[in-house]
C-alpha cells in the first residue's frame, strides 16, 4: 500500500519529465499529470512493478476541459478553439489495495494519446467510448471505432462542450 | 371395423372412405383445442399463475379465440422466400402427423385402416415430417430457421433409431406389426400389458418385466425428442433460435405447424400406450361385459385410449414446464451413447429370451 | 464540421467465405434488450463474437452536464433500471463525498436496506431470466413472483415500482412507511424457503448443470485484467466486494460473508459459479437487511439535504457495489450548480467486454448461457 506521493516519487525517478506533476490539495482526490505520448510506458510500469501492481483499470474517462478560446458563431452558438482534452485514468491494485488517478491532457485540435488497451483490456471499450464521444485518438488501439454512436455518425463528438446536434442523420430529422 | 360400419351405413364406398378419413381429423382438432388449453392451464398452475380465465369457464374458449385470431391474420411471406416450398412445408408436416393417425387403433372398432404393417407404416409416414421441417427451414431463407431445421432433422432421424429398436423388441415378443392385433393381445387385465411382460406366462414373463420397463423409458424419452418437446425442444429453442423452423410463418400456416405439433404429441403418446400399456384395453375390465351391453365396450375402450394418451401428453407438458433444455451435442450424446446401446442390449436379451 | 474520419480505423464487417455470420439481436428473445452480437460460426462452433452496442444510448452523460446536481438523480435511475436504488446510492455517495457532508445515521441505514432489497430483486431477475434462457420457464415466473413483493415494498416507500428517485443527495425523499419494517421482516421470513425452492428446481437440476458447468470459464487473471467486477469476479474466485474492500455508507457495521465461486460442479469461474454466487448473495443480503432493521435508528431523513448544491472545484471517483458489479461515478466540478463532467463506470459495460473471450470455441446455445451469466442490463451498457 503506497500513497500518491510515494508513487509519484517512484515514477519521477523512473520516467523523469514524462511524469509532469502531482496535484494535491484539490478536493477530493489528488491526481498525477502524465505526458499523453508516454502514458503507455508509465502504465505498463505501474502494472508490472511488483511494489505497485496496478492490475485493474477501474475507469477511464475522457474530459473536455473547455479551456480554449470561445469563438462566437453567426447562429448564436460558439465554437471552442485551442485548449485541451483530457483523459483520466483511475487505477487500482486488487491485491495491494491502493489507488491512483492519472491524467493526461492533449491538444484539442489534434488529440493523440497512447492507448493502454493492451495493458488493461478493460480500457479497450472505455477508450473506444472516449474516442466516440470526444474524438480522442488512441494510438495503437487494436480496434478504435465508434461504440455508442452509430458507426456512420458524421456530426462530430457529442460530449465536447461545443457540440451541436445535426439537423439530419441519414435523411432522418434528428430533433424530432 | 369403422370402414365396414360406415359402408353398411351409407352403402357407398367413397362416402364411407371419406367419413373414415375425416373422423381422426375431427379427433385431432378437438384434441388440439383441449391440449392447448390444458398446456396453458398446466403451465400456469405450475408457475403460480391462473392462466386464461376470461374466455368461458377457466378460459376454456381461449383456444377457439386464438384459432379465430390465427385465421384472420395476414399470411406474410417474405420476398426472399422460396414460395412453392414455403407453402408446401406446413401441409407436408401436418400430412405426416395426420397420416400416422390412420393406423392408430382408438378402440377395437375405431381404427382408420387396420394395416398389417401398422406400426411400420406409422414410423415410415412420420418421415414426411422431417422433409416438411427441412423444407420450411430452407424455404424461409432465414439463418435461424435453417439452423432450427438442421437441428430438427438431425434430432428426429437420430431418435428414430432407439424408437425403432424398442418397437422391434415388442414386435419380437408379439410377432405382429399390426397395432390392432397387438392391442388385442394385451386384453384382460393390467398384468397382460406389455410393460408387465405381455400376455405370456411363467418364467418368461417375469424375465421380461424389467426389460420392458427399460424399453418403455427409452421409447418415451426418444419419442419426446421426436416431437421436439422440452428438454429436447432444441429445433425451436426460443431463447436461441427465436422459434426455429417456423420463425417466418404466420397466420394459418403457423397454425398448421402448431396443429401438427400437438397432433404429434398425441400420436406418439398413443403409440407408446398401444405398445406398452395395452392400447385401448381397460386395466380393470369392462362395464359393458359386466352388464351385457356389448356396444358399450368400444366406447369404454375409446375412453381408455384417450385417457392414456392424454395422460402421456400431460406428462410431456409436466416435463416441459419443469426441465431446462439440453444443448444440441448433449442431445446427440444422449441418443447415441446411451439410448441406442441400451435399446440394442435390451433387444438382444429379449430376443434370446423369446428364442429360448 | 470539424469531423474527420480516420480511414484506417473505419468499421468493416468481418465476412469470410468459409464462416457463417449470424446476427444475433438487436431484436432477439435472449439478448436481454437491444444488444447485437455478430457471431462468426463454423457450423455451430463460435469462432468470434463482436458485440455491437449503443441501441439504447440516451446521452446520460450529456444530460447530466445540463442539469443541477439534484436533477441528475432521476436520470441515474434509468441506467440500470433493475437496480435503480443502487444507482441513486452511488450518485449520492459521490456527490456527498465531493461536498464533504455527512448524512444522518437513519438515512444511511435506510439506504443500505433499500440497496440490499434492490440487490435481491435484481438477482431474482438475473437468475429467473437465466433459467428462461436455458429453457426452464417455471423458475422465471417464481422469481418474478418474489420480486413483485420487493417492488411492493418500494412502492409503499416512495410510490414507484421501478424508477424511484428516492435516495437524494444528503438524504431521502421520504421517510419509511410505518408498516415498512414489519412488512420487510415478513418478506425476509417468506423469502428464505423460496431460495431453497429455487435451488431444488433449477440450481441442482442435472440438465441445468450440464448446460452451465464448465461453460464460459473466466480465469481470475483475465477477469481482473478485463476489469470485471461484482458476481462475475467473485464467480472467478476472488473475494472482492466493495462493501468490504472499499467500505462506504454503514456497511462496516454489518456482519456478512462474501460468497465466491468454488467450482463446485465444474471449473472455478464457469457459468454455474456465477449463477451460484448470485444465489448465495441473496442470502447474504437478507442477513444485512435483518441486521439493519434491528439497528435502525430514529431521526430525520431530510434535514441534511442541502438547499443549494454547489461543490468546490475538484473531482471525485466514488464507487459502490451494485448487483452487477462496481458502479463508479467520476464527477468533475467546476464550481457551478451543474456538474462539469459525469462519467459512469457501468459494470455491465465493462463486463460485456469479455464476451468474445468467454464465447470462443463454444456453441451457439452456449452464447445464451454465457450472456445470461454475465447478466447485463442494456440501459446501463449504453447509458
């Protein structure tokens, strides 16, 4: 059983700049920020290191940070330009009973995160969901395609804060 | 016999033949009306429910209401169906099970056709059912239907083997294929029934009793599988194959399958009771003989035969609402690994006993 | 539109000439809703299963961003509609943790009683429909008969039978009905022999064992790697229950066991084990209910409900043991009255991901047995 500070120290020694910072003091849980293109290495280490042994990825969620510049559109809505999208990983060790929250942030215009689906298979569908709803591209994901939305949905990513419903989907009126 | 009776009555051979042929149909229809209602009530009471209660006393008119609904329904057939086969299949299936009734002796007078090869004819003509089911599955152009039809064909053909082996066992003892003669041999009292060793006497009879019990169990299990009832209702397993080979059928064509299923249930029950339980013979003697009214005897026989058949149909329902369903490979294993060897050994031992 | 299709990851249906592709669902009697399974068959043997979900997607997460915190509660009901109390419970736990408030004892006890009753009701549906999938219709109706009594208890408490809106952030919508305690005790005494009846009718039935033992074996390491939780994980042999391992509410005050699969009739982690764990869990839930009824404190159930819920900027991941597994709520707050992001870690969604591994090499009929033992609710898978 290790605290977030101890784990952060271990990771910092091992990966250096890839592990960016540990945010503590925020209610209710502290989290660690990691480089999105190194997250797979960090996660593999977290899983296989005997004293950490994070063998379960409880949850993986995409987040639209909505911290970019808002550009007003002629129709009264606004688009968000710039800023970041994030992915939050909640890890847990079933045997050592400690938990860890990781966070990666990636630019909104070209969101790229290394996939951890090969490390924890539970991340497979969750990453597909994050791709489906936020448009985050998970590099090296075995089967990245839409999961909740129709496969031919072309109106963007619904959980982004500036998402606008299309008027028609396949000739059918959407806001019926 | 019935044909001669009607020939005397009408004096016209064609009319007599038609009436003789229609009587079992009448019986089937009435029986199915009753059996469908019974199935609903049996299942309902087993499951702490009431079942149909609104249509007539305890819902006894429910089947008629269902029938009216089915007649009114649109006859749907998808554009990808193979039309001629699709239309022919339900008729063939029903024809197969209806034809089997020709040789079933309902009483010493009520028998459609007193064939010398009665039981042989029944087993042969039931083969039409397989052809009809395969046709239905293929012509529906639906993968579920096809899977169901394939399973049905495999299952029915496999389970015919233990059935025939047990039939042969009985035939070796009685030396006749005629069901009427077979029933007549078991006359008298309950201990003359084949399940209690048949009409013979002495050591041979006592040796036969356990073997006959085994034979009875084997044939009852395998006939259960032949009519696709739970635990062998794999061809129409609704949780896997929606409803198997008749998924695509609606209205009267579906009703034909339904009719055939219930007719088959009665047919196999009738065969089992004719072979093992004295057919139409009463277990306790006849009231007609006792009071000297000879025309009462066939009516009593008809009652006993129907009662025995209905009892076995009830057992089939009982099993259906109690047991889960086997998987297709387990079903085949049961047939080929257990029933057929048991039936074979049984056949050989009975053969030795009858020869010695 | 800013959407660009990534060509390399476009979905292509897998069709091979020698294999038959059977489309099971979304309208199928035993996919438990609108799940679609694309099966690749070789004869009757399954070579691959591709689940397609999303037919019941109702944008819960998007809705939640537009609602205030208390308004989200009725929406959580509609995710796992067979365990609505559990969903509300999890949401309340998460928001209360984010707000840092304590709720009165009585509220916690009532919540536990409701959640455990809901667990029994949910397991009854799972076990009953599982029997129906295998072909035994009668246990299904027996289970529904008993579930009906639990639903009546809920109806007495909050007026609704399926979607309750009962457990609120900081409290409950109503106090218990005066008759509730007595009727719940009656139910507990009534229900104990019914479990035995179910065992006699279905659990130890030879055909049922044939169909479920050694089918769909899920090894423990695979289960953990796939994030499996709840009765499925315990069926694979791990004593893991959030009520004990990550205690929330007042569960630490009760004495109960965690049943695990032992491979009693087959291999550890087969369909029968998962089924059996659910049966045993119903007994454990009865134990908890009885203890909670004995200890039920007096008090006000609405006093701690905040007038205005406006959590500080932050995030929380709270999880509860729902009948189907670990139900987690990841809630991010930006200091407003409505949540910035609500992500639900739905147990059915994660558990369904393992279907392909479980099904390969089995027969079509086994798909039904395996899917039934995974026990999914499509409302939760798609949210």
